[in-house]
């Protein structure tokens, strides 16, 4: 009887040790992905276009008054309402931009920049976010983190990052500029 108890305890200890080892091998992103249809405050035609691209959006616990991950703004100029979403397609995060009523001012997809380089599933805890960067927010970052000569700010940008830092994409003369965000 004692031998059986010791054997059973050894097997249970071995199984427990293996399970613990698996849990600490690599951190996984705790953010859940949801279809665009989960964002009920976004117009249906915008959600449908994103769904057609195969977009899944990181679900974020945020104040409902502060849109995150699917945002609208004037990303090309003051007189055009555009939409952008942080989409995960095939485990890769990217930003998709749906331009308003004019032809695209910059590329409709952004794949570059440090926040978009890793697979979504391998992002550390806290994951990734996208929000509108108003001209005032961009200028506040510039005051906090001065750099050399800067492009004039006349419209909104797209701020993407995680709980540690962020980067702002700003459409200027047909190209996405990478501006310093929160450090």
C-alpha cells in the first residue's frame, strides 16, 4: 500500500512539474480577438469592409468614451472622415485604413514599425492598442520628447503601441511618417 502511494505521488509530481514547465516556456498574449461586428458603435459599412479583409480586432477593456482599436479621424486632412483599425490577420498585427470620400492619401495598410513586428500571439501581457492621435496629442509628445526638425501637424495621426510605449503614424505627402509617441 505504501509503495502504491509513493508511486502515485511521484507520478502526480512529475505531471505537475511538466505542466508548470509548459506554462513558463513562453508568455502568450491574453488579449482576445473579436470580429469587427463586436464594435457596435462603428458604422455597419465600416465593419463589413474590415470583415471582408479577414480582420480580427484585439478586444480592449477601455472607457466607452475613448474609442480604441477601431477609430475614426481626419488622417489625411481636416475635411475627410477616415476609419482605421488594428487588425490581426494570420497572427500578424497591421493597421488598415479606410479612407473617406477621396482617393487614398497614403497606403491603406501599415505593416512597419516596432509595435507591428511581432506575431500577435507572442505579444507580452497587455498586448497592442490603436487610438487616434489628435494634433494636440502629437504636439504634447513633441514637447515632452524633443527631436530635431519636425513636420508641421495639421491633422490626426494613428497612435499604436503597448503599455510601455507608442509610435504615431502620420500621413504626409503620400507617405506614412513615424513620429515619436509616448516613451
